[in-house]
């Protein structure tokens, strides 16, 4: 039975999400998620016969894009950092 009504906040204290949980957050079919995993579009580890997806990746993948103002602030911040030597 697929998960329903699940949000990313529900996974806040977890390191990994199952395919049905990921599908519920994105409101898509679990088969779509499995296909994306097999195509290498979603990182996952296989545990037995099931996949686990890093919740941190899920957060990054669903985060809203930066606005032009946020991007400019980030660029200024990074440009102001001293260069690191190798």
C-alpha cells in the first residue's frame, strides 16, 4: 500500500527514505522512482531487494531554486573568501 500524505518534514530525522516514501513526497508512482533509480537519475543504495534514497538528496532535489538576489549574495560571499591552497 503506497504512503499517502507524506511530506519531506515527516522524514526530517531520517537518513534514508524508501521508494514508496519518496514517491509519496513527490506525488508520483513508485514505479517512476524505481525507473529513475535504475537510470541513474536518483542516487540510491540497495538493501536486500529494496532501494533506499538519501533524504539529504531528496531535500536538495526538491529545494526551490535560488532567486537572482540570493544567487548574487552567494556569489559575493564566495568571492570574498580567501583562496585555499592545495
